[in-house]
C-alpha cells in the first residue's frame, strides 16, 4: 500500500513538472502564431494534430480564426501524458463590403467552379508538405509597400453576397510595385493563371509555415528555388478575383490560416534557437 501511494505521488509530481517544463510564447490569440520549447524526447499534439519538434526541442503551432477560448496541448514524455490548457484571446472581426468584382468569380458557372475547386485543392495539397528546416528564424517582414486595404478575418460581402472570411492582408499599390519574400524559404508553388488568385506564388518556410502572394503581375521565381528574406519575387498586379491592383498576402500553418499582422509581431527567434 505504501509503495502504491509512493508510486502515485511520483506520477502526479512528474505529470505536473512535465506540463510546467513546457514554455510557450508568441501571440496566443485567434489567427496568431505560438512557439515554444520542450525538453528532449517530448512529443506534443494539439487535438489530432501531431506537432513537429526540432532536435533542440523547439516547436510552433498556428491558432485558427475560430479557435475556442482554450486549447489543450497533450504533452508526452517517457510514456507519461499530461495536458496543458492554453488560453486563447478572442478577437472581433469587421464586416467588409466589396463591389465591382467580375461576376464570374463571385457567382461562377459550373465549368469555372470546377477549376476553382481544383486550384483550391492544389494549394491545400502544397500546404500539407513542409520542410523540416526552420527557415523563419529572422521573423517575418511585410512583403510590399502599400495601403492596407483589407485585413485578416473580416466577414466579406462580395457584390452584395456573403462569402468566406478574408484569409490574409491586402496591400493596395500600383501595378509593378515590388513584392519581396517575407522570410527565407523554398518556393512551393508558382501558378500563372488561377481563377480566384490569378498569378500566384507560395513559399514554404518550414515546420508547416507557408506564405502566399496573389493577384501578381510578373513572377521572378521558380518552384523549388531557395529564396532569402527580402528577395524580389514578383510584382503587384490585378489578376484573379480583384477589383483593383493589390497584393493579397497570406500565412498558413499547414491548413490553418493565420493573421499576417499578428504573425509579423512574433519576434525574430534567431537568438533563442541554434
Ligand atoms: Zn485579399
């Protein structure tokens, strides 16, 4: 009996220390990016999603626009499982009304709809695969100059019809304005003609993080190419579903769409990892 109580005590003690060994930083809000560390040989999962951990114990995860106010991280080490509850800040989203869009992109016919679905599937498929290198050590920078003409998360009403929330940041500037890479990474998609996104580039920054640049004019990179933060990759254009020249800039963690303005506030992590 004494032995049993002792074992029980040790287990409880271990479970508590396991969760407290976990350090989490970043922006713990809807649309935000979290990062942190765990001791060696620890595994982590968020719901059914297994989280990648670097050899040094570093990890990141994205928080969706509609995240509940608490998330539960499952922490496993030496077969001992503990849970850590993370509080997520809720945000208010604005309603944006946009008119004057080409009608075939807002209410597409069947043929166009099929293309939109296939193109969306291609983007989703590329987002599932990500490098195991941490290319984003220097943090993220704005990919273009321009006036903020649309923010992440807003509820959109296009030509009077309610549509999905806006998934990125819009920067309005004249056609030909430079677009640069937000962080180092490998170009994961170049497409010259998508119905909704027009000329499109995606960059894989590793650990599930990817950026997307859409409605482009000219594109200066190829799939598979390594790009550096600040490198010229394209020009702002007016291709795809848009009512005027602007860059739509998005950041995702696997399939989870994140708020670029929130991710940009996550400090460079080069000083805390190797
Ligand atoms: Zn946009």
